[in-house]
C-alpha cells in the first residue's frame, strides 16, 4: 500500500506557447523506481501525447516511454543508481508545466508489478486507503488574504490538521508557489496564473511559500480543517 505522504517533488518544468522546445535532462539524482509524472497540458484529439522520456544511467539512454496528456505512473530499474530522466517534448506542446514526483517510501515487488501493468495500458486500482483510515470531511474553512511581494512570503503555515487547501491568485502577475520549507526562489513547485485558483489534491500539511513575478494584488488562501 502506498503512503500518500511519501511523494517527493523532483522537477517542475514550464513551457510557453511560443519558441523552441529543446530536449533536455528533466531531473537527476533519482534513486527510487516509482515516479508519477503530472502534465497540466490540455489533451486534444489531434495531440495524443506531450512527449517522451528516457531513463539515463551513466550516460546511456533506455527505450523511450510516451508521456500522455494525463497523470501517469512509471517504473524504472534502479540497479545502477542514481539515474536521470531525459525529456523530449513534442514541437506543438501547449503552455503548461510538467512535474516529476518520486515515491520515496518502501515498495514491494507486487505493488511495482501493478504499476508496470498500468504503464503498459492495463487497468489497475491505484492507492485508496481503507475506510477506517479515511479522514472525515472538513467542517471548518479559514480564509486569509496575503499581499503580493517579489520575495518569499508565507502563504500559509504548516498545519498537521489540514485536509484541503485553495489558493486564488488575485493578481495580474504570476504567483510562484514553493513547498520547500527552507524556501528556494528558483526551485518553486508550480506557478498559479493571474486570477487562477489552485486546489490541493495531495494532503500536504507543510508550510507553503509564495513569490509574485511583480508586486500586484494578493492571494486569497482558504484552508480546510
């Protein structure tokens, strides 16, 4: 059984509407076999995939694997660690981001075999905790307004009782969100476009930092407990 708190964000890449999309190393220093790749790009009938990835060990690339326009799980051999991922986006890739999450918890071979089957197109039941472990619905929603800044500010403090979160970027500037407790202005987790709303899917309870491209407007943060 997967522990939903054991996913670690390893890479976040943005792609614009215009300009070349060169192939590049997506992330390095990977040590665990199970990855989840999330693409924000919108799928269309004419574009079935976002690009391809390859595992790279000691400079040697493996067979290409397709990244579709949906969240997807991948299993890579880890006999020779660490390894890297080489990313080749399609030329017509629309605007959005690509994130790589690495599962750093313990994994049995039987669980890995299920994800291997899923990667090959078979259906599978992903992680769902037993009913006794499911948290009851939230009953309290607390909202705060955070003025924009061009340096790191705390959007919300860590809260072990957090069950959900929404961040609305009420600004004409992009809001860059960081989940790094030590805060790194470069290695942000994801951007929120002007006047867009981010809704947290993972039950992340740590501190969340933010920084705007320019000082404009504010963020409206709602926490569910």
